[in-house]
């Protein structure tokens, strides 16, 4: 009888000890804490942990943004908790091709690559709101170059008006047709045409003088350029 009593007491106390050893504790709230503070809490409560990391633009590095199990879930001590934190190092992306894209297209592409739009500068060009150049840190940025995700890039766009002034091209030595073509390509017009001396073949005559000249200051678009031709 005494033996049975002793055995019963051993079983009762053993079960109590086992129950206390396996009792559940609530998972602490870790989301929103910096990882250093979160780990101190876990270690103080006797939890194990496993870390994963992701990068988010404008998010504070080292911040816990996800946890598993959820806060206040009751689990056994020594349970492994899984935390997701914001990484301190941004992954790199190959910069996309933006040249000749419209501003709206370029902005959408930057957003899809996790990049930010910085300053927009407009320069004279007949293409309106079209990307003519891309700058990163003040330097030209070519497609394919790796840059950190979340970087800010600046766009150079056309204003749709073109240049208001152009430099006069050098027409000396050109035929009349060649001179006319060169002027059209520079948004200038042909002014007076004078033939100097005896002209045996007007088609082969070339420009011997012009006004204004290439050395003169830039002129407005549409300015007429006067030329004189002669047979050489």
C-alpha cells in the first residue's frame, strides 16, 4: 500500500514538472521594432529565431515588418520565430532604356524598376516631353548600367520648340543645291543668289562668299543667308 502511494506521488509531481516545462507563453509583438531590440526580447524569453530580409524604398533599415507566429500566439518555449526585416543594402537593377520614351512612359518604367524620378530639365528640341538624356549623380546614365534600387535619376526632355537660334553653316565650296540643302537642315533659308564673273555652267558653280558667315554670332531660325557663286 505504501509502495502504491509513493508511486502515485511520483507520477503526480512528475506530471506537474512536465506541464511546467512544456507550458505555453505568448509571442511578443515584434513588428515595428528594430532588429536589435527584437532579438533582445526573444533571447530574454528563451525563443530561437530565423531571419529573412527584403528591401523597400523609403523604409527604415533593420526594421521588423513581419513575424511568424503572430503576436500573442501561445507557443512552447524554445520555439523558433521567423522574422522579416528591411535590409540595409539595396539590391542593384540594370537601368532600363529610356531614351526616346515619352515622359509618361519613362516615369512608369522607373516606377516599375523601383527607381525614383528626380529633376526634369527641358532643352530646345522639336520632340516635346521626350527623354533626350538621363543623369545619375550628375553623370550620363546609359541603359544596362547597374544602379541601386531606389536611386533617383534626372531626366532631360525636349520642350517641343527647338532652338530659337542656330549657327550659320559653312557654305563655301558647295553648289547651289548643296547650299540650299545645308540651309534647310539648319532651319535657315536661302537669301539672294549672285553669280560672279563669267558663268559657263551654273550647276557646277560653287559658293565663294556668304553673309552671314560661320564666324558671325548665331542667327534666328529662318534667317536668309545670301551667297555668291562662281565657276572655279
